[in-house]
C-alpha cells in the first residue's frame, strides 16, 4: 500500500490543526515554519533561479503515518516528524518541528551558516522567556522597525533594545534544559551572532508583519 501525501500547507488548509508550544511572538504556526524555512534556504526574494547551490525543502503530510515528511529535492534526502491526531485535529509541536528542520538541514552536504541556530534560540526564548503581553509588545516594536528590512535610518537605541530584549528575556529559563547544546554553542560566539543577526531579524520581522496582517 502506498502512502498518500499532500503538502503540509494544503493539508492544513483543509483540516483542523493546533500548533503546540507556539513562540509567543506569533499567532500563526505556519509563519514560524516559514521563518525557519527561509533561514535554511535563504530569504525567498534573494534566491536565484537556477543557482546550483540552492536547496529545496518541502513539507508534506502523510496521514497514514501521522507524520510530516521533510523532503529535500536536490539531494533526495528526507526525514519524518511524527504528530498527534486527536478527534480529527492535528497537533504539531512547533518548537520540536523547527528544531527538527534545523537538524535535517545540518545533515545536508552543503556549506552552512548558522542562521537556523540563531533563529531557533530566539523562538525558544520567545516561548519560555515571555508572557503573551510582553511578547506582543516586543513583536510590535520589531514590526514597526522598518530599518530591519533595510528601509530608512537605523534607530540605534531602539535596535539595541530589541537585541537586548531578544537575548535577555524578562523571564529567565534553563536554556540547557530546552535548547540543544549546538545551538547554545553557536549563540555564544559573538562574532557569528553579530554577522548574522541582521539577516535573522530581517526574516523575523518579515514573518511577524505577515502574521500580524493575518490577524488584523
């Protein structure tokens, strides 16, 4: 018997789904996945058609397996991510899925920059380090900071506030209890974070704008 599969996006459009452990900056789990997807593949608007180094990751839902199939086209690699289905509702652990995407990416035989690791830390921090109101306040600050997308003058004081807030959330939590050591090791290298944080913030703002637009 052959398992049927549809893209995860298509499946979620036609079925009830709940994203568990949803980072508090976001209201839509799909936007979180989109943000991590672009951290892995590169910002969509800067991808070059025909680039031999471009990777292509697609998420499928395989109902018979109760799993999300993560599939990369160029290297024909794949990984299954199990989900729960309760009373017809698909339950997806958001943080587990973004961690799995990052681990899958690290298995690909390509040159890598640790954008996914930095983003993963920020997403875990937004779930464990903030309450809903605090997260909403910071996400609005990020959305209104148009310079994060390369437009207008940078407000250095505000930028420093955003960065400090992301890395030092209001509520402390045991990072080594929730976050993989390789992610912690990455974010502790200040030079790496300094070089890549603008791109991470660009992607974070882009998907927060789309997330808030969906819920106006």
